[in-house]
């Protein structure tokens, strides 16, 4: 059986640098990147070339930030993709390895964040489920102090990124992946939940704000329609969006307060 030839477009490190600069990425920027490698086309060098391109566009004074979540470090009672038998739950809770920022892989966020996580000089935040990794001169400032009971709120890297004037780059990824919208959930009335996970001393539970990315695609569509700050373009075959974290969080706070209050009344 013959193997079909790869389809393009052909994307290289230099392609990425050039297109990102055309979109408005500037040397010295701080970028929170959500990405889909497969959406770009045929990338010469794969995820390594993508990270090189991002760092090349940012220059030595810029800082690259990615989500390096590890949602598998969670209560097996809540797993659904796939679920595990209930009789396994106790054993899983007792034996699941605790989070180690140097070892625990990123899960469910794509190969580019995992590549950043292991990049020379990368730093990673301390939260065992919703960490971020960063490369660049502002990396330590962004990832330090990520509180263990604050997944994506005021004591997470998201609030630091907002304060530092960072921008979000959706590189072939949709608004459903946009983590900065979660920061808005901490600024509106939101229920609290118990979050289970492995800890250094065994299984533990903490109380945190309930978070959900349901309807983030709809939220992003309305944000893009209503706030003229989103720069759109293409890199390879991928749709790309670039916008300030602060504008996205402010809009999400208004949008979620309105739409979720309506849902609560139904």
C-alpha cells in the first residue's frame, strides 16, 4: 500500500516568524499561546520549529507562556474520557504520583506546550492541575506564586499576564481553549467546589472556584464581534487570532455575569 504524500502548506520556522511579525507580534512581547500543531499544515521540524518560530518572533526580550495542564491528576470518580471502574477509585487515589513540575507531562493541550515545558530555561508554575510554563526574561515573574487552591484566578499566572499587558495568541486553536476567560469566572459570583488530587502527603482535597469552558466558543465569537481588538490572520493553514489578555478578561467578566445569571434563573 502506498503512503500518500503529505499535504501542505509547507511551514518552516522562518514562515512562522514572518507571519507572526505581520500579525503584529513584536520583539519583547509577552504571549500566552494556545496552539494546534496539526492545523498549521506540514511543519518542517514539528513542534520544535513552532517553538523556535514563536521565540524568534518574540526575540530575546520576549516571553513565551503556554498552559501545561495535567488534568489527569484528579479524582477518578469524575473521569469520563474514558471512565474507570468504581472499584479502582481507591487504589488510584492512593497510588497516583504527586505533581512534579520537572517530570509531570502536560496533558490535553497539545504537543507544543509539552515542548515548551521541556525547553532549556523553561520555568513551570506550581499548581498540580493547571500549571503554566514560560520561557524568557519575565518567566519567573509570571509563574511564581501560583497558589495550590487557585487554579486559574487571581493567584495564578493569568492575573500576572493581565497585569503585564500580555496578549493571547490562538495559533490554530479556538476560543474554547482560551484559558484567560477563566480568570473572569473568579470575578463573578461562582460556586465553590471540592477538588481532589494527589498531594505530597497523599490524597487531598482543596476548595476552589468552579470553572468550565462550556460556551467559551460563543463567548469568543461575541468578544470578537463587539470589541475591535482582535487581529486575525493565517499562519500556514491555521486561523490565528491575537488580542490583549486584559480586554478578553474584561469582556468575559461582563458576558459570563449576564449569561450565567440568566441560566441560573431557568
